[in-house]
C-alpha cells in the first residue's frame, strides 16, 4: 500500500503523520508501551489492549527512531548551551535546585565476555522547597517538585554536558540554592567539579554510613563489638563529629598496619586505608548538621529510583543490546519517567512529522 505521505505531504504534516513509522499517535503508544519491560511485551500489550497488530521488531524500530530524534534534540540543546546561545530557563527563581547522577549496568552484544556489561549513566535535575530540620521531628528532607531526566550510554563527559544544558533549561543558574547529591565515586565528583562547580556537594547519607559498617567488619569481624563501634560512629556522623571519626579510623589503620603492595581489595588493611582516604576526601560533603539546618536532601533516592526504573526496562538475563540501540531506548525511557512535561511537549511539536 502507498502511504498517504507519498501523495499528500501537506495534509500528512497537518495530521502529524511522519514519512515513516506510522502516525504520531501510534508511535507515542508504541514508546509508552515500553513500560511493559521489553519490545515483545510491548507488542503483546498493544495487540491485547489496543487491538494494534504490531510485531516486536516494529516496536523496536519505532522506539529507536523516536529515541534518535530525542537524542538529536538533546545534543542540539547541549551545543547551544556550550556555545552560550541558550537562554536561562524558568521565569521564577527556584528556592533550591538539586542535581544528582549515578550509573547502572546494561548487558550488551560484545564479543569479549569481559566487555558485555556496559555502564548506563543517568542524571536528574529537580527543584524543591528547603525544609529545615525541626526539633523533635525525624528529618526527611525536601520532596522533589518537578524532575527532569537525561540518560546515555556515552561517556560521563557527555552526560555532564547534557545534564548541564538540561539544568540550564530548568533555571539552575537562577536558583537561590544549588546542591549536587551523589556517592563519592571519582567519575561523579569529576562531573560535579567540571559542570556544577558552584553547587555544594552532598555525599548521600547511605554512602557515608555503609563504609562505616565495612570498616567495623574489617577491624572487628562480625559480632557485638563491630555493631557497637558502628553505632557509635554513625552517631558521630549524624552530629557532624568528623574529626572523631577520622581519628578513630586512623587508629584502626595504625593498629592493623599498612596494606602490602599487592593486597587485594578484600584485605582488611586495604579496606581500612581506602576508607580513611575516602572520608578525608569527602569530609566537606558530610556536614550533615548544616545540611539539615539548610533543609537540603540527604539521600539520593531520586536518582536511585530513576536508575531502577531504567534498569527495569534495559536489564535482564535475556536482554542483550547493541550500544546504539540501548542509547536510543534510554532517551525514550528518560523522557517517559520524567515529570517535567517534556514528553508531551515533544509530541505536541512532533518533529518526526517534519523529518525527511
């Protein structure tokens, strides 16, 4: 059958029917069906609930076509930002803007088994109202208002550039307070220093408490002594007594002795030495009493839930991706799980209907 676009392109554009892939409405349904968890499940969902006879392969092709368009728009926005041509977003100034990044794992079709698992990277930007700590009330931090998401299979540098452009569009530079929240991984700290140098870095509470438990196990093994030590240091951490924690970890390091040159990562001496270094490096990022007083978030639950949502779609023992296909699908999923209206805006503009 000859498509309508071959005969009546002006009408096709008015009806938002792209040259390939079906109507905008169909393509949107196909992309949103990806929430089912795979191309096969999406096709079955569309057949059973929407009476759309569509194959898993066509679901994949449509998803990747839309993902490519989203990626091109993100790249164009990034290039405008880097060229200082992008205006600052948000007419009103946000009281608090939070940036957070993390990574996951995706199984790919690499010939070398050691290269099969590749890192997908995601970043979120959200605004919030600071909620300063109140006496006698357990601190929970401010809930997010509107979350924007970007994700890629490309480098951390690429993610940083795109997240910077996205944050700019959200009004990051005009916000009264700006924070970057995450774990202390080198790639994340490097991204923060390069792209969000004016933000205060907060080490996620769980990534500060977790190492304390690791230190206790390395120094005392399992048992009451380790638990008692851990609870004591956790209390110091919450009260901002970092000097006491550093002094105590240093004492344990001296007692255990320096790690041998070829010590494994599981060697207790290596664990103690590495954690002492990490606590010194992230000391300023663990000023939790001040963070609570400012009403800032202490947990990276927003980015972690984002990574889980992405993983629900991309991870699985039966899922093996080529890198480009995974990247395109990531762009679709990132738009779907955001709540900033970008997904609706994309389809209202429907750039695919103008594609050649």
